[in-house]
């Protein structure tokens, strides 16, 4: 990853030094640094939005599974096991179904 802080420090340190490189001006370099910072902020916002959307999707799926288990997912032929469906649903609501390495 580009070290923007290092580039900024160099720009500040060399602000009064005449540039011999004809390929880019200090202003263009400053504009590039600003654009990279802007794009990093956009990426951070996108990542945050994605995490939020994924979180909502997971919660919706978890709710659907819990409702399915509480609604007799084991079938009407197994009414003696109805409490298992509720126990499984309770465990899912508590997050017991998640792997330990998952956050």
C-alpha cells in the first residue's frame, strides 16, 4: 500500500525546492494524494455498508430458521420431538450454531 503520509511529508519538505521532473508538478502530486485519500474513504464506506447489509441478511436468515424450527420443522409425525425444534431455535437465537472462529 502507498504510504501517503510519507508522500505528504516529502511534499511539505520539498515545497520550496524547484522541481526538476517535468513529468508531474507538485500540485498534480498533491491532487493525486487527495484523490487516493478520497477513494480510500469511499472504500471504507462501502466496506461498512457491506458489513451492515450482511449483518441484516444474517439476522433475517436466522429469524427465518428460528421461525421454521418453532413452526414444527420436524414435522407433525414427530410431535413428541416438538421441544427439540424449540431448543434448537433457542440455541440459534443465542448464536450457539456459530463456529468459534467466526466473530
